[in-house]
C-alpha cells in the first residue's frame, strides 16, 4: 500500500494518495477518528450516525493515544496486532481440532483472503476475529468464564458479535450443559448490553445503534433488493441491470457460453481426465470473473461460505452453529453492502475452506494465487480511498 501511494497516479473518482500512516485510514477509519476525538453523536437531522459504530476500537485507540501516538499509528498497531493474534489462535486451535495440514490451509486462507486487508487497516476485523475466535475456543473447551469475557469483548466490537451469544445458548441446550454455561452465554452479550445502556443514558434511545445503521444505508423498495441486484449484475451485467433493458447483449451471451462450457466439461469429464477438466473449470471461472468483477467475488464469498459451513457441519459442530447464526444476522437486514467483509469475519468460513483445501490441495494453490492478486488490488484501491468493501 505504501509503495502504491508513491507510484500510483490520482484516480479519476478517488483521492490523490499521500505517503504516510494515513494510507491505512479511509472510509470507516475516518468515522472512528471522529468518535475518538469528538465522542459519539446521534442526530438524524444532521446525518450524524456515529453510534452505528461500536465502542471497543475507539476506546482502545484512545488509550494508546495517551502514550503519545497519533490516531493513525495507534489504530494501525491495535488492529494489526489483534489480527496477528487471531491468526496464531486459529492455527493452534485448528491443529488441535483437526490436523496440522488443515491448520496451515485455514491460516493461509485467513491471511491471503482479499478481505484480510481489513485486518491491516484501521477497521475492526482484527479485533473481532481475535475475540470471537477466543470466545468460541473457550466455550468449546468448556472454559465458560473466559468464553463470557471474550464474547463480551466481541459484542463490544461490532453488532454481528451477537451471533456468539445465540451460538452459546443453542450449544448449551443441545449439549445439555450446566447452568453456568447459560449464564456465560448471556454474559457474552455484555458488550452489546453495556453499549445499549450507554446509548439509553446519553441519547434516550437504547437501540440508537440499530436505528443509525438503518438510516446509514439507502432505503430498499423491498427486502433483499441488494441481493437481487448483486445476482443480476453477475447474470445479465451491471449495464443491463442499471438500464432496465438489454443494452449490452454481449454480457448475456458470454454468460450463456460459460454455462454451456461448464456443462460440456461435466459431460466429458471421464474422457478428458481430472487434470484437463479442472483446468477447464479454472479457465471458465477466470473468464466469468473478468466479465462480472466484484459482484461475482462477493456472491461466491457469501453463498460459498454458506455452502462450506453446511457441507462441513458435522466436523465444525460449534463453529457450524456460529456460522449459521452469523449468516442469519447478515441476511436479516436484506442488505448486501459489505456482506462479503462480514462473511470474512466469520471464522467458521476460513476454517471450512481450510478443511476443503486440505482434501483438494491441487485447487488450493490457484485459489491462493487469485486471493493474492485480489488482495493487492483491494489494497491499492483502499490506499486511493476508493471503495474496497
């Protein structure tokens, strides 16, 4: 990102990049800076929706800034160190649960996934991955006190952390755990409950963060409009979807040819052999990606994550329950904005993909190469303050 700032020209729709720690602060980072410096505000008449962002990251940044570090360095250090801690924790936990090969693949997925960018800039991904993984690991080991502590920190980091509490309650009931497990489950939501109490005391609205999040995003004509838009951008193309009619027939023709090619590969896979068939699928996938771009990546990330958790549900157990609860929260809003980034923060998805690539390592290497390319692309976009997720 630092190198791209030095060599990249100013993008037409972005901001001319400047060399420095500010490279890692854009979009939500600027809002966290506002919270750290000016505190929370809640005023719809002036479009002040800062309460939508949970308090743990601003509190930690504020604490580190007392040591004399500026906002950019404090936020960068906190999220990167937390992300490093999450990576090490995931590696050791997956090695305990499955195998060292699964641990290596899961760690590689977590690090090279394009959305790992948000574990290195001033966002909450690093903190959330660390605390949610620590909470799940502690609960799996029946360390209920630590599960409650880590869970409370996760729910103080971002709203999807509420999936941890639901997961703990479901698992406690399914495994017939003792009363202490239920108490720990409820305490894991302590971060959200305390933030709700703060909003009630300061703004007279305990659910101010929910109302702010709804106001933050544009209204939809119907539930799931964003999802339909994303799917149709892949199938018929962004230009056709935006115009409401076919203005770019070539996109539709190419998609149909790709579908036909995939069908022919499936019909001829015995004659072609495994290597040629897999190579053919890779070529078709690359063509579709070049055609559809980000909507395809986002669609595959989200729906692929759901499928992987379902496919490995017996092996994942607790992690599968957490994955389904997390996706339930993501889908409940009916909005697709940043859903791919929220999917990445569901640690169950990275572990499930690690289990898959352990079984099919031949697919793992091209997947990681693609991940690396997309990660570099997103990093350059973010450094230019262009939308990255």
